[in-house]
C-alpha cells in the first residue's frame, strides 16, 4: 500500500470556545492509501489535549510506513502492529484505520457499515454544538439552528444559567450539556439539579478528567446521567468508569479508529454503560466514518463538519440534524478540494 498525506487548515464559521480550549480553525491531516486501483481516504484531527499535532502525526506515519504491507483486509492485525510499535497517536491511527475500511469497502463494493455487519436502521439524529460565547452571539447561533432536534451546549462558565435561559428564549428542544471539566463538585451538583428541570438529557464531563471521587460524589446527588469524555480514551480505560459515570463518549480520533470504537461499544454494553459517538472538529470524511457506526450507539454527536466554513469532503448529508447511512462502496466520501493528495509520498 502507498500512503500519502496532506495537512489542511479548516476555518470555522465561529470561533469554537469550550471550558478547556479555544480555536478558530482546525489543522487536520488527510491521508490517501492506495492499493491496486483503489484509494482509501482517512482524516486525523490532532488534539493538543492528547499532545498531538500535524507534526506528531507525520512522525507516526513515518514510523509505521514499513508495517503497511500489501494485505489491506487484515485491518485488526495492522492495528495491533501499530499499537505494539507506537503508543498513543490515536488520531493518526484513526486516519489510517478509516482509510483501510474505505479501501476494503471499495474492494468489496459494499458500504463500510455492511462490511462490519451493522444493520441500517433508517434515520439518525445528531446534536448540534453551541460553544461558549457572548449571549447575543449564542442567541444568533441558536436561532440559526432552530430546526435541529437536539442541541449540545458547552457550559463551565460564570454565565451558565444565563446561557441556558438565552437558549430557552428560542427553543425548548432537548439539550445535552458538556461542561468540559469546568465545574467544581459543589457547583456541579447545584447546576445539574437546576438543569434537570430544563429538558436536559445528560451531562458530559462535569469535573476534571481524573477526579473520579468527586464525580462519584456528584453522581450520588443528581438524577441526570453523567457521561465521560476527557476521562477516557480507549477500551482499557473503561472498567474504572463503572460506578462513576453512566455513559461514555467514544470518538474515532480519541480511541484510534473504527476497530477500537467497536471494541468499546461492545464492552460498554457488557459494563452497562450508555454510549455516545462524538467527534472533534472534522470534515465530512471523519464524520462519515463515524456515521457508519451510528446504529450501535444510544446518542450521536456528529456535528464537527457543520461547524466548518468550507468542508473539503463530501460524505454523509446531515440536514436539520438528521442523516441516513451512506450507501456508496467504502465510506462513501468524495474529496472536494483536492482530487488526490500529492504533497508527499511516504
Ligand atoms: Mg466533550
């Protein structure tokens, strides 16, 4: 297999602010994996939270290059080989993993969800994220997505009550709250007990990632389900979450791709944890890869590409928060900006 890659800046419509970070563009790395006459596409959305950048991704690709032998169907063993050789680097692993699935689906002339044996169950609903902002801008953002069935609201600020009251002037749709580690435990209990009466479905990452004792203390005092995001990356982190959280947010970029996400969703069922499939700021390439797994999850948060000014890929079509699974072979994505990635061949 031949691997090429290219870093691309993805400007956002609005600056994206959450309790623990801020950005006005994403810098994602796109890969093209060629085998015979087929091309598989993949995307890495590096996160500084996990010490990743376009440079660490490039280094990862150089390290694993010798392991990209000529058997793209052996995805599990290729991923295990990466894991043995290089720790972490999950978004880089996710890029190669989704490119392998794209390649295999194209070779078999089947969409990825069918290759995985997943039953397509019609229409799915994703939340749309409202980042932290001035109240007048939040009002403008919410008015623009008033047809979305569910909103995910970023809190963890001094104005949390005002943010919710502003949103409630415009819509009474269900909300999912993400505090991105922004609350103390006392503050979390007070705010969650108020949010319970605001048509809120769940609370994501109320306290700092490692504060399991505090989260447990909060969970004993609130009724809304608590979801872990920053508190976990891969399947081996999951046992420790039982009794602390009610559910987990699984992201391809955080866990290393479709192969690991499947392991996690299966394990979550066994551990009685609810599941959400989430995303970083990604183009329709990364989002489409995640969308193929939608039928396995309780909640979907796949709005990353909708936050972009321009999307370099065409893939799953999300209209007013609703989507169906793509039925083209592979992931079902098409590059819009670059025909093939020609910056460098590794
Ligand atoms: Mg989150």
